């Protein structure tokens, strides 16, 4: 990649709007990483706290739970993986704090929002492996004897869902193809992929840069392979696309290939026209974002939804 002059340094790699790397090694993120406490602007109907999953390596998560009216009632468990090109954002970011809290409120679930270590300081596959460790930690509560009381008492491990946006959707997919034979006590009921980051856009070079030990254009983590998709360890998948998103075609290819790979589950695709990548995080009250939330909640609770926006199924 061409070296570009910038102020008093030289940019060796420019992956705007994510990050830039200077020739002398300095990493400049285009979006600052902001973290707020678990109580930040949280509705009174919700509780939230942070948990340490492991100390070596340091992996943590933020857990959200509705106020429980019945002592031992059970709720679905949502494992959420944030986006940001593997290099930005955090579950402690105000944007994700608000969005995951909204899902918990609307769908009445317990949510575990994962904090994985970011590239390029921690190259891929770090994000995948941290998320896998976190998923195994959640699964350790399936017998009611895990380290987190909220999950032990109130988690329904016959109704576990994986969800993620952009890079988080990519990670969620990669977890789902590993889960079936490894975590038999936890049933992954469904997976929700929002604007997934797969091979097929101008951002491909960034993924390969962040993953120095990659398998090229056939790397199954970035270009899902039919044999892997066929082992997707859940019954249902919901894929969201955005009409103005550069990742749209890659997401549509994933949907088409999943339908035809021999996987025995059900997959649905919903595309919202006139909006861009992760619009639902940036404008959560717009008409399309409200429709997206309605469909997400319906998917988790298996309720019929009235089509109110462009849908391609």
C-alpha cells in the first residue's frame, strides 16, 4: 500500500474510517474507544454489571437483565458481539450500552455483551478466540453451577441466541460452526447476523492485514465454506442487510450459500433500503431501525411480525 505523508509522520497503512498505522508503529484510531459504567443511562427496568471471564488473557463482558418479578423465572440468553472492524468499539461503548439494553427491554432476555481484545494490537484470530472463551464461559452455567448467579438462576439454556453486527456478526458465525459438538448442554436456538463482514468488499484488505496468518481468499473465517456452514449449530438464522451498505453483497452471498449447503435449519434475510451500514446503531429511532428491532424480537420470541419495510426472504 502506498505510504502517505501526514503531518510530522508517515502513514504506512490507512484503513480509514477504522484506523491508521504510521511508519514508526503508532496506531491512530479514527473513532475513540469510549467506555461508560454499566449503570450509564440504563432504564430503571434493567440491571447491568460487568464480569471478568478470565484474567489471563483479560476478557470481560457486560451482563444485562430485566427486573425479575418471579424469583426463579427463566429467560432466553442472548450473547452479543459488537462490531467495529475487529479494531474499534466495546460493549462498554455508549452506543452498544444503549442498543443491547434496548434488546433486553424489548425481547425480555438476559444479554451477555462480550469484550474481546482489539486488533491490530491483538491480531486476528484473537477476537475469535476471546469470543469462544466467553461463549464457553456462558455455557458453563447450563448446569446451574457457573460463576455468575444471574445466569445460573434465570438463564434458559434451551433458548440461547448469538447476535452480532459487522465484524461481530462474522465472529458470531464462526462461533456457531464450532458449537454443536463442543457444548452439548447449551442449545443454540438461533443466530442473528446484522450487516455481516465477510469477503467481498473494499474492506477485504483490512481483514487480511489484521490476520497475518490467513488462508488467502479461501480463508473460511472470512469466506464461509459450504462444509462449515452445513455444521451451523442452531435451528434458525436471521440475516439483516442494508441497501446502501458496501458489505451487502457479501451478506447476500452468505444467505444464498447457507440455504444451499445442506444445513437443515431455516434462514431468513431482511434488507432495509435507503440506509447504510449499522444504521440501527447510529439512528435507533428511525423507521427502519424500529422495524429491525421488531423483527429481531419476533425472531427471539418466535412471534409473527407484520411486514412494514422492504423484506427479501
